[in-house]
């Protein structure tokens, strides 16, 4: 299994989860308040964010795999991840 991705603003800026076909607009809207609070409170201390699923774990609103772009993410390559569909996996590693 690949390494866990650090919860940093730098990694969040590289994240492409919101561009994924499985990540719906509705899920993005539902996750927005929590994501803003996580960023304001310090991303390293956040328990969950909708996005950067390789670091924060499975989505709380996505249920259907409509395609995966994990393999195209620079974080995937940089950190040696070896799975796909982190948004739908428990554990998010």
C-alpha cells in the first residue's frame, strides 16, 4: 500500500479530486462548509474534508464510481500511492 499523503495546504493545492467525474456538484456543495472550516482551523488538524481523499479518507457523500482520475494526480505519483478511487475506499490510503 502507498504512503499516506500529508494534510498540507501545498498538497491541497495540487489535489485534483474536485475534477473527478465521480465527485458531483452536489457533493461539492455539501462539503463546502466543512472544507472551509477545516482550512480555517488548520488543515493538519482536520478530521475530514471532501476532497484530497488519499489523505482524508472516503467521501461522506459519494456513492457511485463514475470514473477515476487518481492515477493522473501529481500527489499520486509523488507519494507512491498504489490504489484508485480513494473517494470510495475506507481508510483512504
